[in-house]
C-alpha cells in the first residue's frame, strides 16, 4: 500500500519543490505542489513535471492523483507562503 508520505517523498526526490502536501486514503490522493520550475508553464506542463518525478510509480503504485500546482508567487498570493 502507498501512503501520502510516500508520494510526498517521491515528488520531493524528483522535483525541486518549496512545498508539498499530500493527503489520501491509500487509493485516491490529492497533492498541493509548489515549485519555481512551474513558472511560465501551462498547467499540463506542470503536471507533466510531477508525473516525470513520480515515474513508473504512477502506473504501478499510484492509481489516482489530483494535483494543485503553484509557483512560489502564487502560493504567496493565496497567503500560504
């Protein structure tokens, strides 16, 4: 079974992030990911960076992941930074 902490660690090890939060029930997960690498990229391109960081785990271990991707400036704007 995959735990939210595992997914958080996978993302952080494959992508330079300022902040990562992951919650879930072992089957469905939600993540908030803040990275300067998202600047200037479309939402699709941002998600592709996260999928790349997760690699084969997206097919083998993680079956449902919804993401909220933000730049550090966006994170600050919503009062989270």
